[in-house]
């Protein structure tokens, strides 16, 4: 069975500056172009997907992302050791 994801993007001058990928109610990925960070694009793109997102994982040392998620109502409900390191599991 194929897993279908949904991608949300923020563009500027036809170039993608930020995007989020959602699988069901899980936020699979969120990223903003390095040169464009700290300008509200991350918040804008996740807000597009937010009504459908309930859970996500984030590296425990990713303070920026954790702060963003907490400000949107997510809470840490546990930790999860993945191949890429220790992550928080967050839910709202
Ligand atoms: C995390 C990321 C998506 C944030 O995108 P952004 O466009 O820089 O974020 P915004 O400018 O929209 O800021 C949103 C919130 O993030 C947090 N934040 C952003 N920059 C921050 C910084 N330098 N220090 C602390 N918190 C910060 C704040 O809570 C901020 O809210 P505020 O502006 O009301 O204070 C971006 O840094 C990124 O792409 N990082 C690399 C990929 C990544 O870590 N993705 C998340 C994986 S789970």
C-alpha cells in the first residue's frame, strides 16, 4: 500500500522558501531555506498544515523547532530513540 503525504509550501518569487510534509495527522518534515530563517516562514507554513496535525517528532536539542511547536500548543509526551538520535514525541 502506498503512503500518500501532503506537502505545504511557502514561495517567494516562485521559489520554495519553506515546506512541511504531513502523513495523516503526523508532521513528517518541516524546513525553511537557511537564508530565510527567523522571518516567520516556518510558523506560516506549519500553520497551513496545523488543523490536521496532532503529532510530530523533534530532536531534543532542536530548541528553535521545540519553541515553535510549544507555541502552537504541542506538548512533549515522551522520548524516542531513532537512528538519527534522541527525539521528543510531541502531541496536541
Ligand atoms: C525550525 C525552523 C523550521 C523554523 O523556521 P523559521 O522560519 O526560522 O521560524 P520562524 O521565523 O517562523 O519562527 C517561528 C518560531 O520558531 C522559534 N524560533 C525561530 N528562530 C529562533 C531562534 N533563533 N531561537 C529560538 N527560537 C526560535 C520561535 O518560537 C519563533 O516564534 P516567534 O517568532 O514568535 O518568536 C527552521 O529553523 C529550520 O528549517 N530548521 C532546520 C530544519 C528543522 O530543524 N526542522 C524541524 C524538524 S522537526
